[in-house]
């Protein structure tokens, strides 16, 4: 755990301020008083003031990151992650707001469950917004009380972890959610085509003797969801895209519909199926890391703006769940602490994306999808700020992880770009 | 007396016929309010009531209307007839027809069944509800109730709340109200609203308070609880909270609005008892007007037309 100090009077001095809302970049100072943004200008004098001055020379000062897709395992598997441990894990990655998925035990499928998450999160150092389940018990049969759940704080709806296989049910969900103006986020994998696959179906899975999960499984369901959302004029958010086919389909539909949004996870931008050469169970994830061709399409998709957001799909698991055979290991990897170093390295350093553009994908864009406030540098706003060194090279280690779990294939990898300070909920954190 | 020979639905029903039925209903209501409550306007006429689907108030309402007009009526219900033995609609009806009848009232679970009936018999056919299609006599009694309350229908603001998609009452009410120049807003969960509101020429909202603050009268529809099992609504609790005519919502309104319901009511789901039993509710007036309207319909379709009221 990291300890914050009260953000009563903090002056961020000489940073490169990037405001992804106004799209302005300049070198200057940013003053926080009583946890709120009180002044932004080229230079703020410290004469006669008792500001705590943070030297931000060479650092980027921007909006706190927002991850619209995490699994915090509470209630039910507090041994993997709790709302509290998850929020420190998020802070370590520069995130000041996260949206938690509903596949806990019990499933977050009622207004009472939403209320539980909201009230338990009140005192935590970041904002946690629960995503409610689309169907009761995530069985894909009966709609949840979405209207009452929204009134209690549900920010969107998803059965993530379990694909909504019944197309009629998906249609009803997309219809019912029109009343709420929030997206339905479906885990798009046709379960019959997935066919119990544990990794991408390819010559690699054949060589390893592992059962393959074909990219068609994602493509078929993404296509179905896009058709339904377009014809109903509903909000649809595509989770963790992993295939070129899905990116191509998104391209077809997105030109016509702005209600459709999509995300990609850092691990799908970084790894490919060939990396599973030694059966590393930390690389077992759903949907699976795909081929080089898919990875390239995802990188192009996020660079071009076709894919709106980067979301970690932070999925903690115990050692027991991962220290087993590839077939038996649980799906998922943690991703909050390593996120920025990974995407900055892959997208900005290796693939020529602008840093400004990358920042949008983890700040204003996810907030827009989730109907959250996006103008964070407005004077008087509660300070949600992340300060990072865009060029620092570092090796990702166990010691960087604040999650209760450490199932990350990034351990030992060289990353570029490191979060140094975070301001969230009236507290200043040094990492 | 009317341009139409049958009353199958209101979508294509002539507006002059509709107005005539409504106006004549008031005359029958006067008769119903007299001591004897009876006339001999349809003496010698035979009417068969064919209820292939369960009904309480519509069935009794038609029977009463027929009795008050002095007609001979026979009742037929699917549960105690040869339909159970596998007889087709056509055979059942032609057998009854061959017994010489002047008119038939039909309630059937399938849309189009009333229209089908006109091919098989010579007498007048009155649709008492065909599946999710139309329920024209209910809409007419609703028009009579509105006109009785407001003196006119043109320009009235009417909210219809509930399962618009599957409701024959909503469909017939919408056709009638539109013909007579009322403004309509329908409200309900998006899974129970029609996708073609534009074609129907109606406005749609999911916000009940908005409708209640706007309308002169609101018609709450029965929510069929089996819809819940078809996944269209998540729970009674959510429906009641968001789309129920609750006392809390009604008591906050700045002006009184007229409360209507075609029955049977799910008290505590689409309407609170306190609202259903309030002074603004005209739900029982609707029932009495149902008898008067059906007398009017039967008389105008079956009568000889030479008796002046």
C-alpha cells in the first residue's frame, strides 16, 4: 500500500501540461488547493506561499487515467483482490477512476449489490464505478433491474466473462438499455466457436497441442452485436478486441454510428500467440492473444482512432489458479500497474503514435463512453491528476505490483514511461 | 344506419360511424339510468357471443347490452365446446350460423380471427378482442368516457402507459384518439414500446412523470405478468417504481388528471390502490359506459334503423 498526503496546497512546477479535453499542451504550473484545481498558468509564483512544490520538469502533467474495465473480485474472492487493494493497484498505474465488472460472487445483478460496491468504495483513494450485470446471475436469460441499478450508481451493464450467446436476449438488453443512455458491453466470443479453446487457434496451438480458440468466434459475435446495435440505435461498447476481423467490422459500422465504441487491452497490443512457447499460464487470457496480423490491426485501429479506449481488463488470480497446466489455469492477467509503460512503449515509442493521442485513449475517451466528467482541468474541479515521465526506461518487477495478485506476463519486461505522482480524492501520492 | 356492416377494428373504421356510435352511446346511457333500464330495440334478433378466450367484464358487458336491448343471446365458450374436440374455427362458426343468427361477438386469441369470421357468416361481426390486434369496443367506451368527462376529444392530451407493443387496447385507443383529434404520448419500458412510433403518428417517452405532468387523462394498461418471463421486464418492483401510477407520483402533480384503466387491474403493479380508488379515477364509469357503448354498437349494426331514440 502507498500512503498519500493531504493535497491542501500543492504546486506542480514546470511540467508539460497536456489537457486532453481542450487538446492544449504547454509548459507551465498547476496549483491545487484543498484538493481542487485552483490555477493553471505559465508560471505561478511561490513567493510568500506555503505551497508544497513538486518539480515536474521533464514530466507530463495530465488527467488522472480512467480504466473502464477491471475485475476487483469483491465480493467473493477477496483473496485475489478487494476493492481496496484494487484501488491501490490502480493508483500505482496512474488511474484515478475505474469501472468494476460484475462477475463477482455473488454477481452484481441487483440495486442492492450496486449499493454495496458504491458504499464500500466511498472511502477508497480512487473513484470506483460499478458496472452491473445485464442478466440475472449472468445466465443470459432475464434482464436485471437496470433502471433501479442505475439509480443506485451502476455506470453501464456487462456480463463480461460470459458471452451473451442468445441473440434475442442481446436484442432485448440493447433495447432496454436505451432508456438509460449507457452502453451494453458484451464479451463477444461465440461459445460454440470458442469450442473450449485455451489459446489462439493457429499453427502455434497445433504445435503446442493446445485447443485453439478461433478468431471467428469473436468476429461472428461482434458482427451480430454491431448489426443489432445499429438497427436499434443503441449504445454498444465492444470489449477487449483481439482480432483483425473485429477491427475490420468496427470500421464498417463505425463510420455510420457514433453510439458504437470499442476498447483494446495492453496485452493484446503487446503479446502474440508465438509468445506462449513455454506454456506461460500468465499469458492465458480471454479472449486470447492472437497472431502478429491481429496485433498489427489492433495497433492500427487504436492509432487511427477507430478503437476509442485502452482498458486493462485487470483480472487478478491466485498463484494456485495459475501454477498449474495451461489447460487448467484460470483466464486473465493483472494489468493496472504495467499499463502505461506497456502502451507508451508499444504505441508511442515503437509505432509512432503521438503521446497526446495515447493520453486521450486512457482519459477523456473512456470517460465519454461512461458519461463521466471529461473537463478535469476546469478551475474548481476536484483534482484528478497523473504525472509521469514519458521516457523513463524501467523493468517491471513484482515490487511494482500493489494488487493482491501477481499474475502478470509483463514481469521482467522492459517498459518505457513511468507514473511518478498521482493526485486523487484530495490526496497526493508519490510512487 | 352505419356505413360499416361489421366492427372489426378502428384503424380503417369511418370516422362518421365512430362519432355516431359515441353519440348514440350517451342516449343508451340515459336509458340505463332509467328505472326499467330496458328497451325492445333488438327484439327478435339473435346474437351469439363466442368467447374463445377468457373474459369477465367484456363478456358480461355484451350479455347485458344484448338483454337491455331485448335481443336473444346465446353464449359459447371455447372451454366447454367442440373446439376442445378439435373442431376448426370455420366449422364451429358455420354450424352456429346455420342456426340462423343475426350477429356474432367474437373474442379470440389470434389476430385476424374477427375478420376471418366475416367470410363465414352473413350477420354482423363485432370484434371483442382478437389477440394483440384490436379491441375496438374497449376503445369506443374509452372515447365515451373521455367525452363524458371533458365534453370533447379533439385537442385532449392523452397518455397511455404500459405494454403498448402487445396491447390490443392501446392499438385501438391510438386509432380512435388519432381519428378524433387527440394528442397522444405513449410511455413504457423500451422493450414494450413499438419500434414504429413514427408510422403510428405518436410520441414516445420513457419518463412517466413527463407524461403525467403533460396529459389531461392517463390510461394505464394491464401489464401481463407473463411478459416478465419472456424477459421484457426485469421485475414487478422495477416496473412499479418506473412505470406504475403510484400515489407518490400522482399526488405530486400540479393539476388533477383523469385516471383510466381497461381492467383487470394488477393493483400494486401498474396502478396503486390509492390511485385506482381515488376521485380522479373513472375506472368504474368505464365499465358502465361499456354497456352503453355496446348497446349503441349492437343497435347501430343490427337494428332496423326505423326506431327513433
